C-alpha cells in the first residue's frame, strides 16, 4: 500500500448522495481519508458509503438553520479534526443561475 496525500486527513463532502459529491467522497476515502458525507437522503448516503469503512454518513440539509454547526460538530466528534471541506451542496434557497 502506498502513501497518499489524504492519509490521516478528514474530509467533509456536502451533497454527497449523488454525482460529483458521491464521486468526491468515494475517491477521498479510497485515497486514505476519513470522510463525513452529508446529504438529505439517507439511502443515497448509504450507497455512497457502501464498502468504504472510512466513510460516515450524516443526513442534513445544508440550508437548514443550525446545519453548519451540526455538520462541523459531527466531524469533530467522530474524527477530531477537519482538513478539507468540499461544499458541493446547494440549498433550496440558493439563487438560480
């Protein structure tokens, strides 16, 4: 096994239930990171985490009041640190382009 730039790092990926967020979470985990994957749908987060013991799922809507505190608190509780944030989720209240 070779060393990776993600060994020993903690990564939070919001919007990690599908698409780019899922791919980012899975790639980070396979490169040695502990990953907190965040999204609104438990079943999709479970699919993202499937087969990757370093991935922990957290159901949360980033646009909800207190969500940021919940996400950061969960990462610190489980991993003790945060090294990388991939803010891939867009809340429902975001302006459309």
